[in-house]
């Protein structure tokens, strides 16, 4: 099938690459000429495992290309996927201006009945709104289907190719059948394609992210209580996780969630609730708990060093909001670094993939290290914000020899306290009693 993917960001690139990989003829459209030129030159603007190989392979096979020519892209398309970003506005609502602009621009080029699937995360009623925009200028009908993405950064290619489920929300059955057909190669393991009304599909995406964010905030609040009571949160978590009604997923305490989905989607769902006269108390609590949690690492560092903190050097391992991505948006590391700088601390940062984005954020205010051990040389303490595999099994002797003070603040609970004690490292984790070796 001839597919047009509007938007060449994270979701658009993954969707276009995966759809082309099963034989579809895909054209990616974007108004950003620099991005399109880079993609056509083989430069992939994001880090996502497996994505570069998939794009290179399908471009070589002639099934995937990129353009800024909207007329040509529309002439190509039998079906359109909208994958345009919906960043949060100051009031928490989703910014739909990009989607609206695309709808207005593409409408005059509609020369046949065409189904459109919105993969962007959008509020309830967006499909109806976009249909109305297109209808004003288009000579033929366009039927909007809600097809929300459930991609996890770091495993997005696998998630698209082997989805747990596919959601298709529709008002026009013929359009829905075409979208369903496109997904058949990805659900041969009998995973379901869930068909429903368009508004229900739009709500479902937000609801999923809302409950997952709430689980993270809940276990982080329990971890704070464990800190105050001198309890190891892992003992509590093991009891919770072995309850079949609860399970372990998203019950890992840490420095807070970040990224492009949970923070903005929780705020957008809160905004939608208030627009409809519903008080989103649980969502508000989840959001506020997470915002507090992002300061936990700095609070631990400040409580440990007190007035002596100013003038110290702290190494930060892990900048991306999660491993296997270069996305730093709303990451806990950013909150920590800002707080350290405000306290007069020198910061050295390392991350396997995200340093280029961090440089845009902080410029010359911090030191960027290509090697994790170079970051800790002469530092007064190490703070860990991302659970990259690179950090899970450090050379403890080397770590102890490079740090000025053998003190580690672990925002992802990577290490066994007994191992830290054995190596003489003072260790502060999330929801665990601190490890303080005898002097």
C-alpha cells in the first residue's frame, strides 16, 4: 500500500520505517527541510535501537523516502498517518497547531477519498476537529481514524513490530478496515486489534499513560516513607509485586519519570478533565508527587554536605530520561543539574547518547565527558540518574581511586548496598537506609 507519514519525528520515523519494512511504499513528509535533507543523506536525528538500520535498509530497497513536497506526497498516498508532535502548552493542554496546520495545508490536495490515521497523542474530539478543517477545503471526503501509538522509547521498533495490541478508533468502517489491514503483518502472533469508537481510542492512550505514571508516583511516595522510617523499599516492593493483582511493572522507585509522554500526557488529561467539569485528583497527585521526586536526588546531596556543598564537584552519570534513548525532555537529571548549579556546584556529566542535547540546555555551564570514569576523576561525589547498562557493573577499585570522596547517590537503585559497603563506598539510594562504612 502507498502510505504517507506526516511528521518525521520519533513516532513518524518509527512508523514509516516499520510500515515500509513489511512491503509498503512509504513517503515521509515534514516541513522541516533541514531534517528531510539529513534523512535523505542517511542521517537519523534520534537515537533508537534498530531504527537506523531499518531506515537505511528500506531506503536502499526503494520503499522509504522523505520529502517536503506536500503535493507530491498527497498524490502518492492511499492512506495517511499523522505523526505530528503535540507538545504541552503552558496550561498543560496539547498543542494541536501543527496538526491543524497540516490539515489546512493538505486539504486542497485531496483528490480522492482517503483514510487518515492520527497516531499523535491528542485530546478527545481531535479527530472530529481535524475532519471539520479538511472538509472546508477538500473536494473529497477524508475519514479520520484514531490509531494511538504505544511505543516505549528504547524499544519502539520492537513495540511497533510486535505490539501488545493495536487500537483503531473510527466512525467510518471502510477507513478503519484499511488501517486494520495495514497492521495485519504485525499481529500474526494473535495479539488483538481493538476496534472501538474514535473518542474512546483517543481517551485510551491518555488513560494508559495516566495509570502507569500513577504507579511510578505511588512507589516513589512509598520510597520516601521508607526513607523516613529506615526501611528498605525493595522489601516492600517484593511483597507488592508478588501479589497477582498488582505485579512488578512500573513499581521501581527512582528519581522521577520524564520523557516526552508521561509528563505531558498526564497534564493534558488533567486539562481535559477540568474542561469537562471533572476534578482530576489522582492525576494531580501523581503529577505533583513526580515533580517533588525530581528534587529527591539534590535533597539527599544537600542534606549530606550542607553548607560545604558550594564549590564542590559532582559527577552525573546518565542524562537521558531512560536508557536506550537520547531523549532528555523533562528528565530528572535536568532538575538535579539546575539545582546543583544554583548551589554553586561544578557539574561533570556523562551519558552514552544524550550529551549533544545536554549541551543545548546548559552550554558552557557544565563539563561534558565522553568517558564515564573521566567524569568522576577528582569529583566529591557521583550521582546516577539513568540506569544505562554501562553503569550497572562499574570497576569499583577504579571508581574509588578516582573519586575524591567515595560517595555515591544512586537515583535508580543500581547497586547492592552490601557491595558498596564491601568497597568502602558511602551509598545513598532511593527508599533505602544509607550505607555508611566505618571510618
